[in-house]
C-alpha cells in the first residue's frame, strides 16, 4: 500500500516519473530546497485571517461561504481498484449556503488559467479524501464524509507598494479560478500512478536536473573507472 501526497502531483510527478517512483515506492527523496520563510509567513497570515469569515469580506467576486478550516489534514480510504491512498493537507475549507463545501487551494503566484490544469488533480485528491475518510483520526474531525461541491484556486500576487506611517504596504489583490470537478478523471489519474508503482522503474526525464546531477556525481566519484565528462549538462 502506498501513500500519495497531493502536493506531489503538480510538480514531482509531472517533472520526472523516476524521481516520483523512487520517492513513493522506495522513500528516496530529491534533495530538498527550503522555501523562503517570507512565503510561508504570508500564506499563514492570509489563511489565518480568513477563518471564521465569509470570503466576501475579502472580495465580493469570491464565492459566498464561510471559511471553517485552515490547513486541515486528511487521509482517505484506499482508492478503488488500486493499492494507494491519499494523505495530505489542504489549505481552506469553506461551508457554502447549501451546507456543502468549497475546497480552496491558496497560491502566492501570478494568476493564469494554466493553473487550473496544473492543480486540478491536487484538489481532486483532497476532495476524494474528504468524501472518503479513512478514520476519525485521519479524515475530518468527526470522521464523517464531507461533501465537496466546488473547487477553486485563490491566488495572490503583489502589484503595488506604498509607504505610509513608517511601513511598506504591499497590495495583494485576490484572483479566483474555478476548478471543474471531474471525479472520473481523478480516478483515471490515480490509476495511472498505481500502474506506475506496480511496474519496473520508469525512464528518467531527460530534463530532470536531479537525474543529471546524480549521473555527473557518480562519474566524478569514479574518475579512475571510465571517461569523465568535461562540462556539466546544466
């Protein structure tokens, strides 16, 4: 049984199937590069100040609903027909007027419609976990299914700065992108991952910098055993 983290879908899985395979199946991680603390600080403050408030407090252009949970951990049952389950942390859960929920992924990034395609499987995974919780300990707080009827991206990107009263004030206007729900597409996507993990190691991506680094490091560590590459490929 393999645990899938939704946050890996948009980058690691798409960038190099071999690196993804090694992480999930063998626990071999790419060397990590810490995110600058300023991004985490901005993200936490934005999310924390929305909890308990209607999204309309931020902008009337956002969906009508109250933010009820920030950074919630979820764990799903096994995805049907596979040997994998979902475990991860979503950003915001919003209760809508009809008592269903909106699942929001908050990004500090330049807005663009390409983000919908990039993050749809990540949001779909959190939706599956909320609607198919593994247990009270791993799913929602009450262990019950939470119905998610909408998915969306809340994107912030600074566009103005002003100086007043001894402070630099950045303006972060919000942008909203609806992400269409496609449960069948999500199950198909997870099925591909399950098939990948069940097979032999896949070929590495030719554009993967970590795979290139690994090969060059191996060559340099065995100088006497073969030819040495003069130039790094990146």
